[in-house]
């Protein structure tokens, strides 16, 4: 494996939306930090937790018209929710203006209730039209676990999208189905599409990731820019396929 940021190689001004499950927040902050010497915005189109202050340089919960005027570094921005420890999306006009002032914009655009997999409602994920890259994540570590509510958010929708049955064990074919389904991972994606198979730690898991790739239909692969197997925690990855 190589340095994970090299696998993504995000050139120029980009708006990156992260969807799926099993590492979105970790990957978002990792990539944001890789570009810390530029002007970087971190926000959400749904809700995210307000992260540790050491992760960002500037914070906005109001006065969003000033976004991007602080210089280089990472800016975290969003409206504070009623819970007080989460942030929600920026007002649309403020977000659109801010996009022009930042070199990189990273948006957490999906939610999975901290479960490893999910099915999608018709309003999910929430991907803004300004998105230039959509990164979709699935975790390899769910292989062998049962298909049930302890593992999957919106179980009924997951079953409908994959054709699987509750109680069955998750296989490479199951993950390929939720990746490829018309109502699955990529249903609302914009721009370049990067599939990220996360939590790959062992040679056997790398073989499993390659098997998932082999099960994806060619019609879907033609829509993807690349497929990366990675471990966000160790900041390593390998490109399994690239257009």
C-alpha cells in the first residue's frame, strides 16, 4: 500500500461529498488535513459532530458571509443544532458564495447512525450540485456479519436494494449489490465517483476487496473514476482500478 492521499490525488479546486458508511468522518478530516496549507472548508449537508478543536483552524456557526476570509487553514462551518454538539448545513446562498473562496470543500453528505452499512431513503444522500467529486465508502470489516438492524441502518431499504434476506451473512456479493444497485450508494452522486473500500488491514481483506471489484458490473465501472482499497486509520491505500 502507499500513502492514502496519493491515491485520491485531488488536483485544483474541488467540492468533495462523502457518502456511504464506515469511515466518512475520518476520511474527511484526513483529506482536509492533507491540504491544510491551502484554504479548506469542512461542513455538511446533513449533520456532523463538532470535532475536536485541534482538527480545524477557524470555526463559524454564524456570520457565514465571512467564510473564506481568514486565509489558509481548515475552516469548520455549520449551524449549531438544538442538541448543541452537532452542526447542520450552511444556508444555501452562503455555501455557494463560500465555494468560490476555498481551494477544497469537504462535505459529509450522508448519515448511517454509526452503523457499518445502510439503505437509502429517496432524499439521501444530500449531494449539492456544486460537487465535483463524490467519494463513496463501504467497510470490508462487515463481511461475515449477519444482515440485521445491529449492522444496517434502514434495513428494509437495504434488503430491497440488494435482494438479500434478513439473517443472511454479508458476503462480497452483498457489498457489490449495494454498491451497484440503482437505489444504492451512487444513486445521487455528482462529478467524479471514487469508490473507497475501507478498513482493509490484512492480505486476506485485500483479496476480498479485489473480489468485490470483480463482482461490479462493467456499466458501473464505466461511471467510476477509481476504486481504492484503504485503511484510513493507518493512512494507507492502493488503487485497485482506475479509468
